[in-house]
C-alpha cells in the first residue's frame, strides 16, 4: 500500500444535470456549462464538452493527482444520482464510497432510504441540510432513519446551514444516536461574509460537534469558499488550523468538492496548498489528507499511483 496516497472526502459525480431548485432549472447545456438558477455558469471544465461528470474522468484526475480514493456525496442542485452512483460503487468498490440521497422535502422518504441501503447496497446517506431549513433534522421520520442507520453501521454525510438552529438539531441527533458515524461537510461553510469563521460562534459550535466520538468534519469546497484570495489560500489554511485547535487533527478530512472547484484550479491544486504549506507539520498533513478518511470510510485496497512527470517539467 502506498502511504503517500491522498483520500478525497467530498466529491460529486453525475451523468447529466437535469433538475430544479426552488422552481428554477438546473440543466446541462454545452461545453461544461449548466443553466443554474437563472444564469449560465461554467459548472465543469470547458473540455468536458458533453457535460458528463463521470467516474472514469474523475479516476483519470485522481490517478494523475495520486488520490487513491474518493467519497461521493450528493446535493439537490445536481439532482438525485442514486442509479448512476449504484453502478459506480459496484464497478469501483476500492476507489469510491458513494452516498445515497432521497427527497427529504417529501414525506415518506424513510422507505426509499431503507431500500437504497438494504437492497441497493449503499452504505450511507447524504443530507444537504442547508437546503432543508424549516424541515427539522429531528423530525420523527428523520430520527427513524438515523436509528436505522446507527443500528446497521451506515454513515451520514451532512452539510448544515449557517447559524445555530441546525447545530442544535444535529447535537440532538448525536445524543440520541451516539454510534452513528457522521461527516459534517464544507468545514461548516467556513467563509462567512463579514467575520472570520473562528470569530463566529455558530461556526465554532458546529466544529465542536466533532468532539463526539463518531463525528468528523471534512473540508469539501474550501477552495471555493476562499476563491477570492486564490492559491495558496492562506486564510483557508488558517481556518483548517482553527478547526483543528477546537477538535484535534484526527477529526478533520480533506475534500475537494470536485468537479465544480476545478473550473478555477487543477484537481492537484485543490490539496497542494495544504501539502506545501509551511504552517502545518508533516504529521498534521498526513492525518488530514489521508489517514483520517482512510480510517473513517474503511478504505483498504488502494492502488499504487506513482508520480507522473508533466511534459513541461
């Protein structure tokens, strides 16, 4: 096993975007673009002309960047991708951990979640909680699903909204289901508009949830959150360090938010700013970029991925 490999704890895959959010269309158009909530945006790199964000293209990026495995989460803005991700999980079980997702906006989602995990073989559920304000994470149906997940050792990936409301709700879930393994996404959306995250009490309280034994935090999209300062993202490095000061380096996992983030940077750059940072020790980098996610998601048979020199070097 190559100890230098990196694990990506937050990524996305889809064959095509074709959904709506709040009554507005999200749809693949051309040259890597999508119609997104009333405007056309560069959703993928422009060379992905057919809009297909496939596992095979991602694996090519992963192999080049020496990323051994990736966790694939889901978000309402991409549409529910269970059918495709079931195939990806079956084809590449050693390279991907794929989360399922159901429409939590509709009552009756518990039975579908049960089928996805018990029949279709998923090992976890993704919840974009920041899209569910007004629908408590502690509703009877949600709690029923969480208890089922805890009993069957299924994992939860969840992103929380800004503020304290969902922090308090997730704390209640953790207290009710202490053995449920939970990954909190996007480093708690660590770039609030007015103050640094470490001065935001709601952010601090969200991070402190990871002091519970089975709760982790991943940093998916941190290069997007700090896109305005760009590489090498010094404030992003500080945000990661501040989170580690609260919960310890053994509780944090790197995530890229691939593919959206690689419209501005390369996939390797989405972790290289951490790997080359003089602010972090080698042990901190090892835990953050590899060991914590390897342990949490139980990755074992990772490939050997030697460095391939660029032609321009």
